[in-house]
């Protein structure tokens, strides 16, 4: 058996909010599995600043999983996510996508606001 020769397919970040987004994918091409895909490893991090959400990277095992909600994100921030497929011989090459979370509402109203003519 060899590691998967192809990455997961159709890897996409969607349904962004200010603190979450959904990551979806399909398994690698069946002719490139070289065995049974036993898990996926998802890593998400900020593009600038290097802040990594506390719950990532994450490993997904068990029944076939094709999407996950990534949470604990910061508003209006660029994130890069990578996904690899894993069989008993090793890892596939990663597939990646980048997206930005939505802006958030202000935590308080403006202070010392004045209009001058």
C-alpha cells in the first residue's frame, strides 16, 4: 500500500460568519486512494499573525465526513485551511483554500462623538 496519490477534492470554505465558517470536501479520486482513507486532518490558521484557533488542527475519523464547522475565529480575518487524506501508508498532498470571516458588530457605541459645521 502507498499513501494517497491525490488530495481531497472540491475543498471549499463557505457559509462565513464573523466567528465561524464551514469547510466541505469530497474524498480523493478513487483511483488514487491506494487503500482505504481512514481519516482527514484539517488545519486552519490566520494568514497574517499566525493565530491558530484552539481547536485546530483536527483529525476526523470514523464514518465518512465531508464537512465541518470551524469555530472560535476572529472577525474580519483571513484564514487559510489545509486538508489531507490519510490511509494506513501515509498522507496525501494537502488541498488548501483561503477565505475571510465577516465583520462583526461593534462592541460598544461611539464615544465622544460630535458634529461640527
